[in-house]
């Protein structure tokens, strides 16, 4: 008959989610001193991703973790060519040591470290926020 039968489909709108951003860094320190700085950087991100239990609450209540205000910089100022990011929390920190084949300096400090960070905005970005550059 020259007609195609297609299934009827209904879609329900459930809302807008929070935006997520991932960043990946490959550190290849030249010596043990630079490797020590990489270790400190990783520690800071892991520390500020975590939370603590509220003492004396009697419940398993937790404090709000650290928040991050991320900006893209260019020539000493904010880069207006890239979208803005609202205040975020750090959801996940992944660390891979040694690359394809683990190599370390004396004392076991890795010669290569890959750090992956996953952030999630705390506010839902609306059309009006997008008009502001978000």
C-alpha cells in the first residue's frame, strides 16, 4: 500500500538535571620534588571531595563537602569564549599511577600520574543563566 506502520511513542518530561564536567590531567614529573607536588595536588582534591559526619548529631548526618568555583582563564582574565560554570562539588577523583608500565623514582614515587576529576554543578542551569554565559 506504500505506507509504513510506526509505533506510537510518548515521552514524559521529568526535568532538567545538573550539568557535569570532567577534567583529565597527565602529570609527568621530572624528578622526585615535582612528583611530591603531584602527590600534594591529588591529596587536596581527594580531601575536598570528602565530607565528615556531624559530631554530636546522633544521626549519620554529614557536612556539606567543599565547593569549587571553576573559571577558564586567558591572558590574565576570564575567557569569555567558553561557557561559565556555576559552583560545583567534586563527585569523583580517579588516579592512575605509572602509565602503561609502572615506573618509579627511588623511594617508590611514580614517574607518571593520571588524574581525572568529575564535577557537578549545584544549581540547575536555566535559560536565563545561559543568557548570562553559563
